[in-house]
């Protein structure tokens, strides 16, 4: 999504140098907090946060760095959850292979959906991805292996590499944390690679990228499949954490939720989607026990974000003086 | 029993009728989307919610105020249209200079809020709304039984679609609208109030959705979720038709409704997804849509 031309001017070098040290410190602190967290907070809640954080980060890879708004990411997240759950439960695969199957399945779906959707741009792209994911939803509703309305229940977590028992909550937590960090590392590497630079060029000015001789459709499809595969990683992981895969994961509401997570946190920032997903999940958990529909809050937050702060929390912070001193880079 | 393509003609005609009914709603809704998109460059995700609100205005109007069906056909579009105008004036109009995706996201949030609110008050289950006495019953045709209400929906939606088409393509107001689509600043310099035109257009689109909602109320149950199920299909219809042409939106709506109905006869398992499959095929063969212009 193209942002306004009001991005901050490049900051002076001394600020940047100071920021880099602070940033490393903050990263180390964040990592320490993540390692200590399960001893203080309910681990399953933390694992859910990590799964959705990875999902939103994968989605942001497409929206924030390629400028493509997918309204169908639930298909990859929920599809992978089904594949992983089925492999682990029915075929008795070990968790690492079940997860891998989820990722490959999501990537495969991404190839098909992406190849069709990238034929149009902008809002058409959004509508097409929404329609295709709804088609996948109906397919899931009818295919026998998903068990329709019941979903796949009591998925075994199994033993990682045949050695580590993931039914031990702490083992599972550190496995999820490792996968989460690996996923983020892949995204960070991808965004800052030459491939990622070309994606940003396409986002800023597609026509110019074409005239420079880049095969724009191939790059878009590459980004789409990458994003789908990582969303699949998050979905498969979620199936192992919560031990079920249901239609909720493939429904269009899930696609909307991941957009909201990214929007609240900040489109095109590394940390924004993670922060945004934590806020949304925490809000849902809080309202889960009351009969007040979460969608009212979700919808209102959506409207407020779009009207008043389109940069999101991290985006706004990065534009402020404090954010720059902390070494946060304005999105772009 | 007469057979056609190996199935009884009654079943065939019955599903054709169901297809035409669904097609009537697809046509009315995609027409509204196309009208709004044409001028505002906004994909109105709240269109499904406005359709649902139309049905609810009819339902609540009858229950609490005794507003009969015929009056609801006028009242519901006015109420929902006015509500749409309010939203456009206060919020949506702030997003015109931004990427169109923000308009989509804003109306998505609006749809969630409206749906959630209605669900909070009325629960997720459907409420029955009965058709007026004049439209109940059925006509016995030599080859099938035709419920009067269904025939009325098809005729009414055809008339409304053609009226809107004529309004936009054949009248002076429509000419102004089309001119404002092409070049808003030039039209404004002629002394025409373009922001007002935008508000009216959004209200018209929302009103059309509400009208479809009232027409749908006796056929489907009135439920807070009735809009979100249909809007995604209508998006696919709009992608197939291309949003460049009003007539294209109408024709595609009916065609895809019929295609869906006939799929129910021949291969019922695929009837939920046939429109999406058609969309995928059209995108591969003709990315701009059946009636769309490239670009």
C-alpha cells in the first residue's frame, strides 16, 4: 500500500549510530523477556501470541513490502493447520514433518491463488484473494479429511526429532519460540535482500519497475508464495499448540483479523505486526468470556486506524523523536 | 415426465428459477457497488451490511411500527441511504485522496461493526418475515408451479436495475455523474457541487442494497449474517463483470446466478464454489473482466 510522501527525512548520522547500539540492547532485552516469559505468564497464551505474531509478520511481508493487500491469507494459515493436524493425527508423522507438510501445502496454495490474483492490481487483487479463499473455505467444508464443522480435534504434539517430548509445556514453548524467531529471521533476510529491494521498487512504482526490465509478475508471485508459506508455518504451529484445526482458521474473518493486526501495529514495519497481533489476541481473550461480540470492537478499531493513524503504533513511534533515538527505522 | 439433459424438467426449471432469484440479488448488489466505485473509487465492503440493514428495517418496522411491506420498500432504502450519506460525509470522504485500499478497509470495519451490533441485539439466528398477502400463493403454469413472490422479485429487480441504468446513462443528472467520474475538478468549476454528488451517489448505492434487503427478507430469513455471506460472492461477480460498465454488472449478476442455480441441478457439491471457479477462469482468459476495459 503506497504511503503518503510525508515520510521523515533521513536522520543525521550521529542519531543513527546512537540508535544502533540502543537497538541491539533492546533486541537482547526482548529476547531475554521471551525466554523468561513462560515462567510468569500462561505459556499457551504466549504460544498463541507467537503464532499469530508470525502470521501477521508473514502477511506484512506482502502488504508492507510489496504493496499487495491480500484478503485471503486465512486460506494459507487455516489450510496449513489442517494439513499439519491431519499428518500428525491420522498419519502419525513427527511434528517437524507435519509442520513441513503444512508449509509446503500453504506454498502450493499460494502458487495457485497467487498466479490467478496477480493478474489484477489494487482493490481487484484484494477482492480476488478474498473470493479464492472463500472458495477454499467451501472446499474445506466439504472435504472429508477436515471433518467439516467438527474440525480436527486432539492433534498430538508428538516428539520433536523423536527425542524431545512436546507435551511438556516448556519444551513446546521453546520449540514455538525457536520457530517464531526462525520465521522472523527469514522475513528480515528476505526483506533486506536484493529481491526485497525490487519488491519495494514495485510497491513504489510498478510501471517504472516494468520499464527497468524487471519481471514484475514473477517477483509478485515470489513474494506471494513466500508470504503464504510463512503464514502456513504459523498456521501449522498453531494446530500443534492448540491441538485442533477448525473452519474458523480458514474463514474470511481470519483474513480480516490479520489485516487489522498489521494495521494497528504498523504496515511495513518489522515489529508492528507482532505488537498488533498481541493487542488483538489479548483483546479477544478478554472478551471471550462475555457475550459482547468482539467484531464491534474490531470494526471500530479498524475504522479509527484507517481514519486517524494509518502508520500504526510502531509506524507513529518510528516517526517520533523518541522512536528515532531508539533506532527504529520509519517504514520503507 | 418430460426430461431435459437427463433430469426432470420440473427440477431443471425449479433451479433455474432459484438461479434467477439469486441472480436478481447479485445484479442489484453489484450494480450498487459499480455505481459507488464508478464515482468514489471505493469498494464498499459495507454493501452486504447495508443489505442486511435494509432487511432489518423492514422487519423491525413491521414488528414495532406496523410499517407494511410496500411502505418498507420505500422507507428502508431511505433510512439506510441517509445513514450511508452520514457515514460518507463524516468519515469516508476523508479517504478519497488516499490509496483506494483504505476505503476498502474502512468499509470492512464498518461492516464488522454493523454486523456485530445487530448480532448483539438480535442474536445470530434468522427471523422470519412474511410476504404481503397479495404476493403469496403460486401460479400453476403448464410445466411448473411458480410462487408469485419469486416472480415479483425477478420483475422488481429487473425494473430497478433498468431504471438505475437509465438514470445514469440517459438523464442529465446521470450525464453530470459520468462527467464527474471522468474529471471532478472540471465539473466542479462549472458550479456543480461535486462533494454533494459523491454523497448522493453513496446514498443511492446504500439505498439499492437496502432495497435488495427488503426484497430478500421474505425469501431468506432476516439475520445479521445474511450480508457477509452474499457480499463475497458479489465481489466475485464484480470481478467477472468488470466494474467499468453498469449494464455489465447487471448482466453478469443474472448470468452467474443462473449458472449457480444450474450447477445445483447437475453437480450440487460444486454449487457453492461455481461462481469463484468462473471468476478464476475469466481472470485467466480475460483479466479485465467480461465487460471491463483493460487498465
